[in-house]
C-alpha cells in the first residue's frame, strides 16, 4: 500500500486543488498529480475529478478521505508527541497578519520566536484582506473583529480596549460635543468610510451605537493616530497604541464617561495540519506578546 501517496491525497483533498496543495506542502503540482494518479492505479478506482476550479472527490475518493483523514491526524499527533521541541518546532509556516498589529506587536514576537527556533521558516504577509487559508495555502491567519462561522480552529489572542481620542485643539473648536449622539455631527477618523459604527458603554452599563461622520479614512491605525494628533477629527483607537500620546498630551480622551467596545483579535488555523504544534506555539507567543504589551501600557 502506498501510504505516502495516501497522505498526499489527503493533503490535496484538504486543500481543494493541486495549486493550493502545492502552497500548503511545498510539493510541486506535477509531483502531486503523478502520485495521485499512481494511488488511483494502485487502488484501481478513480478518486478525484479534475476541474478548472480545482478537484472534486468522487464517491470512492470521499469515502477514502473520510475514513483515513482522522487516522493520519492521529499518526501526526503521535509523531509530534515523541519529537523533542527543536524537531517539532521546525518547518515553514505561512501567516497572514493585520498590518498595524503586526508592526506593533506580532512581527517583533515572530522575530524573537525565529531567533529561538532557527529551523522555523517564517513566511509573513501583512494585509487587511480576509484571505482564504485553504485556497491560498496559509497555515495561520490573524483577524480583527467578529468572525463568521467556519470549520477552522480559533483562539482569541487579545481583547484590545479602545478609547475615543482627539487633539485638544480639535475639542476646543467643537465645544458642542456633550454626548455620544453629538459625534454624528463632527469629523471622525476610521479605517473605512462606510459601515462604521461605534458601540459605547457608560459607567452604568447603558449601551448606545453611533454612526460617526467619517471625514478621513485610512486602513492603517498609525495614520489615524497622526491624523488625530493633527486635529483632523475623533478616532476610536486601541489603548496600547495611543497611551504615549495621551501621556504626552498630544491626544486627549473624548467623552471619558463613555467607553468603546474592545476589538477582538483572533487566530485561525486548520484542524488537519501537520504544522499544528508549530502553529499553536506561535499563537501562544502572540498571546504572551499582547499580555506584555498590556503590562507595559499600564
């Protein structure tokens, strides 16, 4: 029995196509296709149908995948369990990270991780776009905000408190800001101009939603900080990114009795991955990095 071929078949089925499987495994499409054909010849059954969009499992292919996937996952876990840490934490990991969070915390954490585990190859992409783990061959993605239901494993990295801030000169020019609803009539800053809503809560637990008037949008929070310091409007920003500006007086809190809801940062990865132990170690490193960032900000 060609167990190596069976393992590659499982990888191709998981990825949904030869190109995605090539990105996930590092094995060329030609080799994957050849091994897949050899496995079909050995079993004397057709396992997949090749289409322009990828591959589709036949009835026999789906049956083989369903009955062998968990067994291979258990085998991978058994191998990882007897490996020492240096061997287990090796290989290539492809990550998609939100740019601002990566620049501030995640990338420095990955640099330290790489220094500790030199056999790990880090392939990092910074983007706000919601990439597809399976189709684009990522091992781990980090996303901000709410998540849609999926079959992916998820772990919260951090819950980031936020504060409404502006420059003192801006607030002096807008004395009419007395409550949350007044935010609808003054310039605001955000990562996008549409679908922006701020959830605010007061000390008594009263919650209100405000749709601000966005006069300046940029998909980098570091740029929004600079714009707020320049007096262009009110911004809703993570505390750890603005603490030094509040301490220096470049920014001041707006409506201090109202606190914005925190933004959730979550890691996502696939269940059936040979890199599971490596991915979990990186996620734990991210969690520790944000805990340290929170301590430094207090």
